[in-house]
């Protein structure tokens, strides 16, 4: 499973004040030809991923997605629903939400830091990895061609994570 994280800041479209206790939910993530299947952070398939914004209007929503959908995930579009929260002070004090405001946002694929931490990708802070990257760069600059041998660590779709950070006016 690949990691994903969307987050951001909710502000009032008129006053610019931050919006606390708003419900933020992923409607879906649209790939080039189909909707991506999403999983909760524990790895269970889910079509209902949501969170609420904190007192300062900041929200974050972790999720997972399948690396087999890497082609669909590249350049995918996020469909997000945001509903402002308010308190109903009737007989029982409960949280209620207004009508949803829908947003269509771009997503980004980034190199997963978990893949670096697990040793699947070179870490520029490591001496041995740094030497290997320097040798590769030297060979490219000098145009030295070596015979192509099968590599032990082939690129994997799990090297990528989906990410987005947004400032939304509701």
C-alpha cells in the first residue's frame, strides 16, 4: 500500500477567519480513466474518509492507495467536500453541519520518505549511498556506458506517496 495525506487550512471566504470544527471528507480521487480505490490508514478498503478541522482551522487526512494504480494516480484530481459545523443548543447539544461545499483540487505524487527510511531508495545522508550517487553522476557527465545488468532493487510503485496541502475558502 502507498501512503497518502491531504491537509490544509479552512478560512471563511468573506472575513478570512479560520473555520473550526468543519467536516472535511474525500468524495473521491479521479484518475485518468477511473476513480481510485482508497483505504483507511489501517489498510482497510473505505469509501468514507473524513476528519474535522481543529480550532485553528487546520485539518489533515491520512489514507492509503494501491501502488497498482500508479498510472491513474499520476495527475489525479481530488474531489473534496467541506461542511461548516455549528452547535445546536436545543434539548440536546449536538454538532450539526451545513450544506457541503465541493472543491476539485490537483494532487501531487512525491517520493515516499518511508521508502527512503526502509532502505528502498538511496539516502543522501548516508555515506555509502552518497558515494554511489556521486559515481552515477560522474558516469553520466563523462558519458561512460556500462553493460546493462539486471538491478536487484528495481523501481517500485510503492516508492511514491500522494500529497496535497490546500488553503480553502468556505
